[in-house]
C-alpha cells in the first residue's frame, strides 16, 4: 500500500510547485463531483418525478439536499479550522459517493428525498472544507487568483457536460445513471485527496469545543421554515402551519441570543455584523435564490411546457453553466486590474436578473438560439458573482476564521437556493392549479381537473396515455390533445410568473452591492500554520 506524503513541520509557503499542483488536482476532482451532481440532476428531475410519480415532492429533491447541506456547512467549516480540513474532505467524499448510489437505487420519491438529504450532508462537508483549502495552500491573494484558474476549469468541465450528460443519460440509459455517474468520480477524488492534500491548521492552540447548541438551533430554524413553506400550498391545517412559523421564528431568535453568549459560536456575531462581510453574505443569499430557481424550473418549462426531450432541455441549459466558467476565468484576468473590483458584483447581478426576466418571455416558438444567448448572458453574470464573493470574503475575514467565513458564504448561498427552490415551487404549483381550474371551468370540463392540475400528466407517457383513453371513453368530443396543449401553455405561464419574481428579487441586491466596502486585492502575508499529513 502506498503511504501518503509526509509534510510534517512544513509551512504552507514552503510547499513546492509539485505538491501544490497535486493537492489542487485533488480539490478539482472533488469540485467536479459536486458540480456534476448539481447540474445533471436538474435536467433529469422532470423524468424522475414522472417515473416515481411524486410531483408533490418535486422541490423536496432539491431542498432536502440544500437543507442538510446548509446545516452541516458551518459545523464542518469550524471543525476544519480547528482540526485541519483533510480528514473531513475524505469523510465527505465517502459519504457523498455512497449517498449517490442510494439515490440511484431509490424506488419511490420519499426514498429519493431521504437519500438526497444524506447526500446533502456529504455535499455540505465538501463545500465547507474544499473551498477553504485554497487560501490554506495559497496565502497570497495574487497567487491564489492565479491558481484558481484550475478550479474554474474543473468547475467548467463539470458544468459544460453536466446538463447535456444528464439529458443523455436520462433519455438513453435511465435517470438512475445521473446519480451512478458520481461513483467513479468519487473514487478518483478519494485517492487524490488522501494521497496529496496536506492537513493545515492556522492555530496551534488545542481545538475548541464545538457549538452543538448553535448547530441544533440552526437545524430547528431551517427545518421548520422549510416545512412551513412546502406545506403552505398543500392546505395543511392552519394551526400546524402557524405552529411551524412560530417555531422557526423562536429558533431564530434563540439562535441569535445564544451565539452572542456562546464562548465559541458557530456563527460568530462579529462576522454577521461586519460592515464588509454582511453585504457579501446577503448577495450570496440572493444569488443562490435566483440560481436554483432558474436551474430547477427552466428544465421543467422546456420539457413539460415546450414538449422537449430531456436531452434537448439539457442542451438549452448547458450554456448557462458553461459561461459561469468562462465568466469566472475572465474575472480572474480583470479583477486585479480594476480600481474598484467590487463593482463587478453589481454588473453580474444585473446580467443574471436580466436573464431571469427574459426567461419569462420565451415560449415554444422562441428560437433556441435566442434562449441559448440569454443563458450565456446569465452564466457570465454568475461568473462575475461567484468567484468574487469568495475572493472578497476571504480577503476581509481573519485568517484564523477562513473556514467559518467561507462556510457562512456557502451557507447563505444554500439557504437562498433552498428558499428559491421551495418558494418558486409554491408559486408555480399555485399559479398552475389556479389557471388550469379556471380554464376547465370556462370549457365546462372540470371533471379533468385532477388529471391536468398535476404536471406529471404532461411528463409521464403512461399517465398521458391513460388520460387520453379516459377522456375518449367518457366523452368522445373531449379533445384531450387540445386540453393538454392548453395545460402546457398554462404551466409555461406559471413558470414565467416565477421568473419575473426572481428578477425583481435579484435587483434588490444592487443596494447590497453598494454597501460592500473597497477591497484591496494585494498579497497578504502568510500567517503561522502547521502542516502535516
């Protein structure tokens, strides 16, 4: 068996080029696995819910992952600061890969949701530790920006092939393979990280006690909030919804109270009140909200609304994620040359908000070239937002709290994604059901409401055939194809409405962007650290 290299008693500044390159290759493999999972699943989701017959849990496949991720990110960000990040990266890869296999083996929607929740735990650990490894290896900002091209390239590789790969696997091999594809990537990631990534600690003091009370309160706050949002359109008892809302608010207030008094807070109040970090966390929240709302519901519109195949829908979404990488690489070349680099945040936000607004105008007859151009613009906007948020946070945060600061940035993005997926799911479902009901009432064919108010009828060929047979048997002149065409257009209208809301909410971020103080991207001196394997 090969022994991993010994970096004992080595400072991060003393690691040679080969050691840093090999460590970065390991981080790139990890990033490919996480990014690949996020991009392939969105394209496959309409087919997944059609096969497992669980459209009511459509948003939960995404939000269960995000919910468990956002709970674990701050925990392992803090543990990585205290103990070094390598052990947690290794554990997370094993957990994420195993959960991916469980997702592919799921036999119903509740099983898939539970497996995605477990996968989210691994994903949260990876996000909390992987991104914070980069400033560990490269303390100087200028050097870190140069090496981040590798991460951008890895992210771009996964994003470039993700949507198309998801559509291809779903159409020709079945949706389960969009999860099984993580297995070989996970094995390669595990070997690279175990073999080459050193353990780096920035504090020689013994690790502090973890704030488990804060972690429990975060879980209670987000879990009850998520349940309240998901159950609102399902007409659950008002007393239950009110109780969840009160529980969520109480947990939030208790969390704020506890973190101010905790000797070792999981979410340091000083960071939340920091004049430079607070607006960056807010922008990350809005970016996650918009990004997940677009990436989860655009494929649904293309497949259920426009009658495109999963492969065709994947090709339309691919430019968005490819141009995130192109935007990130362009950003790396220009951000250090600008006198006011924080202005790129407002530009990226405007570009992505315009993409969401234009998505609310596309229809089945819209040229695919126009949709692709719009997605390119949105990807460039995100490419200016995502890396700069990370760079600015890591530049402003204390060196000893890099893991916590990076984790909080990723946490706010995931909370935004969770809220964007869930709230836009509520909006789309409510709007669609209301409009289908009104359409059928006008046509005096309300008996088909239970069929057409469920988007699964538009996605699942078996259910579609059953509806046509039922309509023909009950009413020879029912014209089921005309009803289906009308329902598809109403689903498109509902998703259009959700994208308008996304655009408006994103524009609120312009105020936050103005609050970000000037950031000097000069090389920072490395702080004392211990490195070992």
